[in-house]
DNA sequence: CCCTATGTTCCCAA
DNA sequence: CTTGGGAACATAGG
C-alpha cells in the first residue's frame, strides 16, 4: 500500500514539473562529485526503507538494521556499500541523477528509486530511464581498468592502441580502455593535448599519449574541483549547478576563435557524437 | 517532419 | 576470436 501511494505522488509531480525539467548527463567529474557529497553526508546513516517506481529496475530487499558504510566510484559507476556487505551499484547513463533531500512527501520529477534514511531521503531520478541500479554481493566491474585520475599509463595506452584503427576520440570513450571519460571531457582532453580527434588511435606516438594522459588528469581533476559541468543543467546531490561549463575550451564553441591559436573552432561528428576541436592547432 | 542530447549494449558484417 | 558501424533503448527540446 505504501509503495502504491508513493507511485501516484511521483507520477503526478512528474507531469506537473515537465516544463521546468532539465537533463543532467554525468561523466567522471560529475559522478565523483556525487560520491564525495554522499560520502560526507550519508555514511553511517541507517537505511529505514527503499522503494521502486520503475519496472525497468529489478526490485530488491535489504536486511533490517543496516547502514551505509562507504561510497565508491569506478569509472562512471557509483557504489553504495552497506554494513551487511551488500552493495548498491548505480550507473546514471544519460539522464539519471541523485538528490539528497530533507524528509518530504513530495517526490522530484521522474523519481525511479528512493532510499529513506533516518533524517534524509536519497532519490534516484531518470527521465529517459537508461540508468541502472542494482543490488550485488560484490562489485568489481571496472576495478581493474585504468583510472584517468590515478593510473592512465601512456606506455600501456600506446600498446593497447597499436591495433586500433578507429579515431582516438572513440577509443578515449571506450570504458574498457580508460574508465570515466565521456564526450565533453574527451573533446577538452584532446584539445589540451593538441591531438586531432580524428587521428587513428594506432597512429599516436608515445609522446602524444603522454600528453593525453597528463591532460586527462588535469582536466578531470579540474572538473571535480568545479563540481562538474552544467550545460544542459547537470546538478549535484543538493540540486546545485557545477562550474566547469565556465572553463570549457572547445565543447559547444564551434565557430568561435580557438583560445590557443585563434583559428575558428569546428564541430563535426565521430561515432555519432558531437565533436568539437581546433582544426589548426590539434595535429 | 527533421535534428540534437555529458551513455551503454546489442546485433551484424567483415 | 576481434574490430567497427549502426540501431536501439526513452524522452524532451529546438
């Protein structure tokens, strides 16, 4: 009964809020922002109840008298660890987002999952319903894949790319190659490294991979420091905008002058994704 | 009607 | 087996 009532409320609110709803799309800095904020605000909190509002999410139950013990991130995966040893794995995909609210009877638009803590409620909302959220006994999906903040090794990348004919930008987006880079930051990283996104991955030199590895660390770290990029309205755990949209060098700036060489920036398409770059100084 | 969207997975062909 | 290309997922906005 309880869950059925919540579903009605969530549906009504979703319809009422359609005109103001914006879409967040998280990459590594956005997910890391959520991880840090969750770690600061919900570790030690007891889980009173959970509720599901989306048939695409397989419902699960968790034991009584458990609390949140840790919050981890692997690439774009977020892992909420429970004192029972169980883990809730979340991938926000295109439009998923999390909100931590004071106790309330009002649900945010497109609520798909709610976790009721002692004095707060954690919502997972998702307009396009691509996000995944599941309970698992142990999560290690991307634990062994290089992390651009910790161990993006240029020599390993050079070797791994040696047989790949696709554009280097597409390889940077492969989560099994390096975990966490998405479309915006791939454009920014290749601009900072002065590598043309259309270059075949196997054609890059070791020196170029060193530049990409360094740019990945610098740009993604700066993205985390800025609490993410709010272009189409990414919001953090408390509904607040990030700041990295104010630091973008090329993304969304086609026809503007390159900040490095003043040539006109171009927009093109690689693997179906919008790609922004400087045709003059990205070699 | 067309196109676009910070992501991933699946199917199919080479 | 790997690699790469495209559609699919579902929904909104321009």
